[in-house]
């Protein structure tokens, strides 16, 4: 064999960045969806909500701006989202985000993988866990609880018609209460909705997510 | 060939009903989901909403009772549902119900097919249209508008990752506005959520739907 | 939240039927298949068979009329159909119809779902059982015998290459004899044939089935 | 690189046959199906039919022996088979066998691939055509007529629910009459039935087919 | 029923060969791939390798000629192929060929099924085993070792993302060492590569394979 | 609606990192595969190659260490890899890495997505392009050339049996030569091999990739 050659996938960053190309995602922050939907007049509540996002996060998540063409739809989405992802639950916030990403990975939803992948990295303090959820949750070294949770969520995503008592029972054996089972199902269901709205509209995530919690 | 025999699928009802079996769905109205979720205290708004259902429909749809274990979740669901299915839109209410059933047929969701199949029958005054949406929307003699709408909704259900500009463009060519496209996507998305919550919990539809608008 | 709104899927039939639309299936009884196949001269046996259908059922099932372009094909179909669905067997006639519908549901065959869905409703005296077979047999509360029977029939429909000893053994454990296993396989096989002939020709079911045994 | 080595896939037959193993298919001719189904008394017609098979072919095809547990089922099968595969049609006998094999290849049915693969080799005088039908009909250099015919048959096998006017129209453009379309559909349908009965019962083909028309 | 008719699939070869058609595969030996790739100057080693193929086999396998447009690619392919299929291993050469065919059957690769199907026939001295690997390995009467080996190889082909500890453990239980597991995986992987290169280029197998070891 | 709540997916990193969990991937660099394969004596060439990796990259890619149990296999892999990814080609190195990632995304291969996702980020200088290849290449704003290239590679990955002249022709229309088509096919093929070897052995990528070129 000829003399060894440096594998391409292991090359140093400095040199290869010498000839940057125009970013494939440069317009993400200016054109959020592929639909022409002029922004609506928002309610006081929603304006305050957007202001709080800016203050605390430094930006308004693009999904909220996307819904901003209709105040009633925005309010309904925010109410359901906040209840689902932030309200008290037997599932930790990280667990809910793990479900979000594993479901979005099955559905290959760019928006949700970027935004919620960042959330998993941030909430877990484990950047690799975020990548594992995006790439293949089966490759992660998960607790039995987390594996059972994600197996249920992904089965429910892939073949909802075939979810039966045995699958609920597997969750109970992994320590989940019936209320927790609802929350797993509702979270998996919610991202099956959001993934489709994002894909249908070519929704683009805020660029800032990419560098978060790496 | 021997003498003709009466095909089983065409036998008269009177005789074959002579020996009724215990109904395979008899408990639908008493055990709504396969999870033990004690009912919560509902808000005044939700109690009034349930009362209005009773008054106008004669019953409370089981999906609402299922959500009744948590008032906040119930309110968020009702708000999103009512906006999506009843608020002004470029899509008629019947069109939204057709999407609901075509999506639920792909996902083989018993609850949603029963409840929304009845809605299609009722809103259209065409019982066969309800059956066609349940069985195979491609077999229905649909207008180009309706076919494009359902093709998009079902593609988005089956392969959300592969929905692209060409699919949005097909809707525009069929006369849909960008706002309509959002509504088609949001309706398809919503039932992809509801189908999964119903399947995950083995939600049973109110028996009364079966006989409606036949 | 604003005042409660009546859910669309629960609306009363009377009002919504006020503006009937042209039926999406109105031509079903006049154009049975999407192929131009002039009717053949039928044999005495087949003419008598059609007459008996008219007398006992009030109509000739459209599948028979569809085959009527060729007397030999019609006779072969009728002979196989009658043996399969009506001859003595370890499977009841209802069980054979349940297989017919579960297989046709997998294949989303409009003709067979309408005709045999009616047969399940009629033979069982349980309208909901018919709907469950059409929508998702896994959601029905079935005996172990019926569940094993349908699991085998649908597996054989979806992945015939993967049916092996373990699947035959599961039927034996559920109480089926080897002869019964043949009958399950032959019935599932027959509808995998009929579903495809119906779909290939866009065969339309007799309208009368829709209202039977509701 | 080290000295060239003889590729295993190109090794001479003589040497490699030196250590024959017990044949993986040795019992094919003695145990035809994996079900215990004692042979029935056959009618005179069927006995004569078996005798004619022995006389003309030197054997009775195993599928006929498999059906031999019930004379009525055997007669119905033989009647449909002979009409479908041998009666006058716009499709040649070879074309009908090509459909049989392409459908059976999709369904990976061992029995039908062996028996009808031999028929394609024999009827065409082209052993490679038989192999191509078994392995991947898309790799064969087919006339437009044959490609259209097999595309329809395989689409109807894989996704019967999605066969529509455009697919029938493609056949008409390739020169098929409406009657031919029925025959293509009926042949594809028949093997979708037979493949499943063969797979469900682990039916074994007569060993003699393997060497025919190579 | 009318008088018995000779089943088409059992007809004698002699007669049906009376009207041979132009072979559907006649150009296989002259146009090896569907790409215009002029042959490169080969190294001494590769020329010697081709000469040895001619001497020992009577022909150069077409896959080698296909790679002959680039000597470096040819050498790399030959080195990997020979190590994988001929080097010492816990897997016999026949076992490696069985994996090759079962994987190629899943991927429906005409080139590899022809070339390696012949190898299985030759190495096993069992022509039917070759056919079974091509048609459906599940239908073969295999030892537990061989069944486990092929189940792993085909699962890895169909759903690589879902291969986990339990699947490796099943191989260990069937008596395979960890080194054997690597070899099974590497062989299955290699044909997943080769199948795709062959399909992408419409690679045609040497005609001579068809008659080998029947 | 109650007062706005900060969406979980947008939370600041600092706080959420307060309670780091044990990393889900902590053992990646010490246990490279799930098989017990003691390292072999490497040839001088391979030792020099590893040393050069250490010198230039700061680490030896784990895939090379994984192959290190057998020097001949390692050499064959390295020779093929280097020719494929680094030798002169009508495809740029970035294009070859884009194919690697799009194929690995279809196959959900954790190892390859991590290692080659980093390579796409590094070679393009566009971190988002790497993410898009991992998550859904269809969501990237690609040139027609790149879209055609990846459509071919992913089709070849998902359905190799259905790749035909029309797909090669689409590449030619996008400006690719026949030699380029080979290179696209060979690259896609190679990762279909590597993905499966990595998944079969649970291969873990070097942790260092995760932070590269973000």
C-alpha cells in the first residue's frame, strides 16, 4: 500500500475553513416559512410574551413568529406548548425534550431537531446526548426508564395503529404512572403535529440554536 | 356447477341478527381510555362547555372527557380544536373534517375515524363520502381541489420529511392560498397528534356516532 | 377562554343535511368498473344464480356483474367464492367475513370493505364490530381465538414471506386445527386477490350495502 | 498486493461438488405442506386430471396435491387456474407466467418462484429471462409492453390502494385493451392469493422444476 | 368441470423451446455497465490476476472488468473482496456466499444474485440451496447456526439502525465468536456496497454463471 | 391566558448546565466496539499511518482502531477509503462527505454521522450544512447539482433495486460525467457498507468530533 493519507473526516478545522462558502442556511432568520403570511396584530399577552423571550433568550423562537400571522392560533399553540413542556409532570423537562427530539428524528424535521436538540444539550449538560437523540436514540446508553419512554414514543410515531396494552404495560414496568403515560403520549403526539407543520411550511430554526450548549 | 348459493355478504339483516352476540364495543361509553386518570375539578368555563355539549348534542364527546383529568390540558386542547375546526378559514368545515378522516385513515385511528367519519357524513349529507374517507380517499370521485388537499395532507402524514416546494405549489395550482396551505397543514398536523394520543390511550368513541347520518 | 363552541364532529344531523351535495358515489350502481367490458352471454346456471340473488337479496352484487363479461371467469369465481365463504368449515361464516374485512382494510379496498363490512355487521348483529374490522381490528375487544386468526391473516397479507412455523403454531395454540389454518390462509389469500382485482378496475360496491345492518 | 486469488464465485463446479452436503430441500417431494391434511377422495374428473399430469409431465404439481385434501377446493382452484393461465387471452401464456413470477418475486414466494420461474424459462426458451423475473424484473431488457405490464402487476401487488386511472391509462398506451387489463389484474391477483396460501402452508415445489429449461 | 388441461407451469421443456425468442440478456457479456468508462492501463499485478481468472475459471468476472477503468479502485476492491471471501475465518466460504446471496436478495441485485447464487450452488453441491437463498432464505431448512447468521445479515441490511446487543447476543448463542460476528457484519456490509454499485451501474453478470452447478 | 412562560427549547445554557448528568457517551473513547477483538500486530505501513493520524489530527479515528484487530482488513479498508474519499475525482472532497452524511442519515448510523458530519462542517466552513446533511438533506438550500447527487445517493441507499436509466440520466443532466456517476455510486455504496459494520458492532466515534468546526 502507498504511504498513509490523512483521512478527510479528521482534518483540522483551521485549514479547511480557509475557503468558506456562502452558508446554505443564511436566510433562516429572515424568511421563516415558505408561505407568504403577513404578521397579524398581536394581543397584549402575546406581545408581552415575545418581549419576555427577547429579554430572557435574546430572541423570539421562529416557530412563534411563524404563528404570528394569527393571534388566536399563536395563543392556542403557546398555551398547549407551555402546558406540555413546562407544567408539572412526572416527566422531567429533559425527558420531554428527549421525546421531542427522538420523535422529530423519526420524522426528520429540521426545525424541531435544531431547536429541541439544543434544548437536550442545554438541559442535560451533555452535548453528546443531544446528538444521539438526533441521530439514533437506540445508540445512546440510556437508563431502562429512558429507553422504554423513547421506544414507546417512537413506536407511537411510526406505527400508532399497533400500540396496544403490552406497550402501555412496558411503560408501567419501567416505573411510569398512567398519568406519565398520558404525558409521554401527549408529548410524542405534539411533535408529530409540530414536525408536520414545520415540514409543510419549510420552517427555519433560529441560527443561534446551532452553537448553543456544544 | 351446483345450484347457486346466496353470497354471505348480501344476506338479509333480519335473519342474521337473530342471534346477536355480546357487542365487541359495549364498554365504550363507560371506560373511555385504558389509563386510570381520575377526573379533575373543571373550571367554570369547561363545566359550561360540557353542559353546552350535553344540551346541543345530547352527549359530551369522549375525547373531552378523556382530557378531563387535567383542566389546563383540556382548555388548551379545546382552544386549539375550536380554532382549527370552527374558526373562519378558506377551508370549509367539511373540508377540514375530510382532512381529519383521511389522516386518521392513514394512521388507522379508531376513535377519530368514528367521530370524524360521522362529521363528514353529517356535514356533506353524503354517507358514502364518509365511508370513502375512512376506507380509501383515492377511491372517491373528488374535485381537483379536494384531491390536491387530501394528497397533501396524507403525504404530510406518511412522509413529512419529503414535503417540499412542489407540494405547496400543487396546492396553489388547485386554488389554495398560502393561508389555506397553513390551515391544511395545521389540520393534518392536529390529527397526527390526536390519532396518536387516542391510540396510545385506546380511546373509545361515543357509541352514538356510529348511527349518525347514515 | 371564550364561550364554549359546539364541536363540529358532534353536530346534529338534521341541520347539516339541509344542504346536501351531489353524492360522491352516485354513479356506483351504473358504472361498476373503470374498464369497458361488454356483458357476455351467461350460462343457464349463472342466469339462475343472478335471478336467485335478485330474489333473495334484492340485487346482484356488483362483483358478479363485473365478472359477467366472461361466463367462464364468472363461474370459476363463484365456485371458489361459495366454497370458501359458505361451505362447511371450522371457521364460522362470521369469522370468514372478519378475515375478509381485516385483509381488505390492510389493502384499503373500497369495494370489499363496503360489501364485507356490511356482512360482518349483519352476521354479528354488532354494527360496531363491522366498523372495527374496517378501521383497525387491533382496537376491537376480540377473543384470543379471533385475535390470533386476524393477526395471522393480516401478517400473511402484509409480509407473506415472513410467515413461518411460529405463526402456524400460534394458531394451533388458539385452538385452530390444521384444516382451519388452511381455511384462514385461503380466505386471506382470496381477498388479497379480490382486493387487487377490485382496485385495478376501480370496482364500485352496490350502494345498498352502506345502510345495511347499521 | 499479494498474488491473485481465485474468486470464490467463479470456482469450477467439479471440485466444489466434491463434498456434497445433505440437501437443504431433500424432503420437498414427500412433505408438501406444513399442515397435516389427509388426502380426500377425489372425483373422477380430478383423478383423470392427475393422471393426465403424470402422463404428460411425469409428475403431479405439488400445489394440486396440496389441494387434494378437499375435492371441491381442488376443483375450484383448477378451474380458476386453467381459465386464467390457459384460456384465450390478449396476453400470451408467457406473459401470464412473467406476471406470475414478478408478483411472486415481490412476495418472495418460494413455491411459485420455482414452479413459474421454470415455466418462464420453458415458454421463452430464454433461461436468463426466468432468472430476471425471479431476481428483479426491472433489470431485464423488456419491450415497453412487457415493462408496462409488469409495472402494473407489481404496483398492484405492492400498493393496491394506489392504483388509479393513470395506471390503467399507461397500460392502454402500451397497447393493452380493457379486457387485457382485466387479465393482467386477474393474473396478478391470483398469484397474490397463491403466494399467500403457499407461504402460509410452507408449500414445497416439486424438485424436478429446478433443472427444467436451464 | 370440463376435461383436465395441462398446467402451464408443468409443460415439457422440449416442445416449449420450439420457438426461442431473442434472449433478454444477450448483451450481458459485451456491455457490462451502463456507464461509458474506457478501460485503464492495469498494473502487472492486476493483469496477472485477470490472466489467472481466465486460466482457472475460463473467464474474468464482469465486476472485475467493470472496475477496470481505474487500476487503484480495482486493486482496492480485489484486496477487500479476497480478504473477506477467501481469507481464514470462522465462517466457511459457503457461509460467506450464503450471506452474499441473502443480502443481495433483500436488495434485489441481479448481478450479485447470479454470480453468488452460482457460488452457493457450487460450494454446497446443493442447487436448491442456491435457489432458496435467492428466493427466500426463510423457506430453507437451515441449521440454527445458519438461520441466526442470515437473520442477522438481513436485519442489518434492512434496518441497520435497529441492530443492538440482543442481535449480537443471538449470534453468540448460535455459537459464533465475536470475531465471527465481525465477519458476518463485514460480509453483509460488503454486499450492501456491491449491490448498490451494481444497481447504480446496471452491471450485467457473465452469462456463464447461469448454467453453473445446476 | 396566564403570563408568558419561557419556552424550554430557548433557555440559556449557563443555568441549565448547573446540574450536569453523567455523560451518556462517556465511554466512547475507551470501548470502541461491542465486540471483544484483541488488537493485532500492525504492519509498518499501518503503524506509520496511525502515527501520522496522531501527528496531524491529534487522534486516530476509532474506525481505524476498530479494524486494528486484523492488519489485512485494516489495510484493505484504508486503501479503499483513501481512494474513494481523497483520490482525484470529479466530485470535490466536500461533495463526497455530503454523500457520506446523507447516506448515513438514511441509515441512522451514529458513528458515521458524527465523524462525517464534522467533516462536512469543516470542509464547507458552514456548520449548518453539516446539520442539514444529518437531519434532512431535503431541507438544505442546495444547488441543482448537489440536490441531484444526493437524491441519487439516497435513492440508491433506500431502494437500490429501483435505480434505473432515468436516475443516471438525471445525474448527467445535472452535469455529472459517467465517471462521476461511478464515484457517486461507489461513495454511497461504501457508506452503506460502513454504516452497517458500525451499527453491527455499536462503533463509537471519537468524542473530539462533536466540537469540531461548530
